[in-house]
């Protein structure tokens, strides 16, 4: 938490009329308003290119709130929220627009406060223009005070991420840069730390002696949602695996940090990424698998193939499904495979970490009707359910020695409690200057180092890509990554 002096007096949203702003940022800000968590003096400036003034912007805002906020808003709260906003029209490339922004920031409501958050809710291709113009307008000064928030994707490979970082650093110091990975704001993701480091029950099991393998799945049933211009260049590896899923992997695998401080936590995450065994060119086939969705059926609806989606380049080999296997070569994890899998148009929406424990060393029940015991699992579901479960065997009541598998369910929230959106927590952290849940550049860089060999290999293999029917759990061929015959993908809780 920062003191009042550090609390920003203005939040500038670049790309305020875009998707991210409407779907996530505005509803999150509104919920923070309702919860009384926005600083009284905070003004919000919407920066975009539409030829609007304050009143058109506020009409748009009302529509966004009507569509996105389910609960009834008390009139006074709504009015107060709307009154925080003003609109600055401008093209990102136009220096005159930044002069208008300077004027807006000098309005009386801002008082003597000069601490501003710039939120880049814009395409990465627009970052250079905005950063350069902020710099030239002097809006990055004094260095160290203003904050800048950048969305993923952070670069499209190791080299471009390094260049983007250098560009940012020419105008802003590292403490000013908040790289968002919204998975970090999800409560179950944060709960992973509590689950691991607040329960003595868990930590002794959390290593190669007890864990057979770890699976991390981020399955989406949606397609590319009209975003072919972005997705066809990115693909699943860049869009999901390099960022969200690598972050989940680090939280599962990291050592306890000495303190719950931003850099202590991030140091431990970086150590995990540095310990991942590099995938050589020759090993790519054994470690990674890609595929693209074909036409299929999702919840009774026919859906087209990826190749038929509007805007997808003819003959595109962009992957909409990726599965990969990583080894973390350290004392805790040596030899334990981490299987990561993500895809679009899969059977269900499901983000989950599934940890399979080893079989007991002794087959005590071999002579009983129990044949082989299923292994225990620990399941951490991130979405749509937020839950933690452990699967254990118990005796089935009756004369015979049979077992049944029970799920111990550490219910995480009562059914009727509102689910906090990740952006609420993250926006509040930006405002309060807490960088714990934001990504430091060396994390981004090491995550790119891990996936770069796969990207490079695939970039040269443009002739063919496997397919899977939409509405399934992905291609069978992805099973080839498993180290043992008894390992298989865990679909659902
Ligand atoms: N959408 C999501 O749910 C989501 C989730 C995670 C991360 N992200 C990331 O968030 C960023 C923004 O994504 P998005 O989906 O919100 O993009 P978007 O819908 O295309 O929004 C872009 C915004 O920038 C404005 N804009 C574009 N070019 C401009 C220019 N030259 N001058 C002034 N304004 C300009 C657009 O104005 P118009 O409205 O007039 O076009 C719009 O307000 C991307 O980095 C994306 O990867 C998005």
C-alpha cells in the first residue's frame, strides 16, 4: 500500500472505446466505485479517436454499465462515477492530442496532484506511438512518479519483447511499469500461494517424491471471436501458454519466498523459469504438439473451422491448440513432467491445475476385489468454478473390500457471493502502487526463452497442421507427449 501522496489523481485510458475497456476496465472501475475503493480525488480520462465530447462519452459509458453491470446501481453512485470521467479525442500518432491531454490533466479537479496512471488498453502495435508522444509531451516526468500499465502480449518472441522493453525503459523506470497478466488477479490463482504456504498438510507432499506429474489446462469453448487479425499472427502458444500458463506453472513450482513482497515473490518465479530444461530443436517434436480446430459442434451448435473464420489467411498453420511438456531441473521437481495444454473451441471452458500423486509404494489391496487403485489427485479449478479438491479413496460400506473415490472439497466461496473480476484487484493494485501481482521483465524474458525454440521450429514447418473437431477435448495425437502409459489428460473436475 502506498501513502496518500503516491495515490494517483488521474487514470488515463488509451483505447477507452475498445473491447478491453468496455468488457473489463469500466465494469471493474465501477465495482471499485461501489465498494468505495476509488480515491475521492481520482479523475478518469478516456482517450480515443472517435469524434466525441464528454456528453457522448458519458452516454456510451451508461450503455456499457447497463450491458455489463447486473446489479441495480444507486443513482448517486452512478452519477458520482460518471462525473469522474472526461473525454480527450485524438489519434495516438498525433502530438496535438497529447497537448490536449496535458490540458485535461491540468483541470482544477486534479488539484495539486501530478501522479497519473496511463493504461494502454490498445494493440501492441500502437505502443511505440503512445510512449513516444507521452515522452515528447513530458508526460513521463517526473520519472518515477507516473505509472504505465501494459497489456499482454508483451512482444511476440524473445527479441521483440526485449526491444519493447528497451523502448519502455527509455521513457519510464521499471518501478513505473505495470505489466498485466490478468490471471494473476484471479482469486484462485492467488489462493494457490495460500494453499501451498499456509497449510503444513500440503507442502511436504509437494515434490518429486510424491507427485507423479502436473497438468495445467486452459480450455476455451469460444473460437477467435472475430479477432483473426491478432490471433492468426499470435496462435495459442503466444496467446496463452507463454504468459498465463507459464505464470501458473511458476506458482505451482516455486519455492516459498522469504516474504510476501513483490520482488521476493518474483525472484522465486524467475528461478523456476530459469530451471526449466531448454528444449533443443531436435526435442521440439517430443515436447510440443500443435493443432487447429476443424468444424464441429459445441453445445448443439455447428461451428465453422478455424480456416473458415473471417480474416484467417488462406492455408494458415496457426495453432489454436497447443500441448507442451516441460521439466524443471531442480531438487524439488527433477523428473516430474509438467504438461500444459490450451485450446480454443474445446468441449468446455475449464481452467484447471491437476496434480496427480504417485501410486502408494505397496499394493496392500492386491489380493482383494480392488484391482489397481486409481492415484490421488489434487485439483485446483480456476474457472468457471473456483475450487480446490482432493480425490482420496475410502472403503465402500459393505461386506467386501471395495473402495470409492471421494472428493474432499475445500469450497472456496459461497454460491451467492459475487465473483470478483481479476481486473478489480489489479486496477486497485495499480492505483495503490502494489506491484506484487504484476510481471517483472525478467519473468517475461525467461518465459520467452522457454517457448522460443518451439516458435522458431514451428515457424519453419508451415506445410501442415493437425486438426481436431470443434467441441472435443483436442486431438488424440497430443497424448504422445506423455511419459508413461497410465498418464492421460484430466478433462474436467
Ligand atoms: N479484449 C480483451 O478481452 C483483452 C483481454 C486481454 C488482453 N487484451 C489486450 O488489450 C489490448 C487492447 O485490446 P482490445 O481488444 O480492447 O482492442 P480494441 O477493441 O481494438 O481497442 C483498441 C482501442 O484503441 C483505439 N484506437 C485504435 N487505433 C487508434 C488510433 N490510431 N488512435 C486512437 N485510438 C485508436 C480504438 O478506437 P475505436 O474504438 O475507434 O476503434 C479502441 O478504443 C490488446 O493489447 C489486447 O491484446 C484484450
